[in-house]
């Protein structure tokens, strides 16, 4: 059983950068896909990025490709999301999620979720 805890959210002005972290405990992430999703009020949960634990293959949603970067540190059981050129449209609660097996951008396929961290980008 894996528990996920996000950190690093906050309030930043437009154009700034922010780094989120997701630390896993309770088991190895070997064989997992780890992902970030976000959800703004009144909107559906949106896929942001994913990374495979083995091989570090990465995937990005269209709205963040080129601005965000996902990475992992296996020694710390931690996933990061580096966000650059932030705008008000990036304001959301950001969730870390994990699943066994292959990549998916569908939140329904993920079994493990953190509680989320709020990112607010002021105009």
C-alpha cells in the first residue's frame, strides 16, 4: 500500500516558476506510473504529466507541454513537477497519483492519490 503526500504549492505571480513534490511511502514504486493531475473549480480533473518509474518515460498534457517537466528521484521515492511560465489558467489543486503497469492519462485508472496541493497564480 502506497501513501502519497504532495508539497510545494503556493501563491505566485504570473510568469513565475514553482516546483511541486510528491513523496511516496509504504512501498516501492518499481513497476508504477506516477502522474500529476489538476482540478480547478467547476472543471474536470485534467491530466498534467506522467512518468514511468522504470525508464523514466514522460508524457505531458497539451496545455503544459514545453512549460512543465516531470521527474523522479528513486532514492527519495519522490516525484517532482517543475512548472514554468505560470499563468492564471494554471491555478488549480494539483494531485499526485500512481498506478501499476502502463501509462494512462485517465484519472479513473489511478489507484493511489495524494490529498492535493493548491497552486494559485495571480494576474
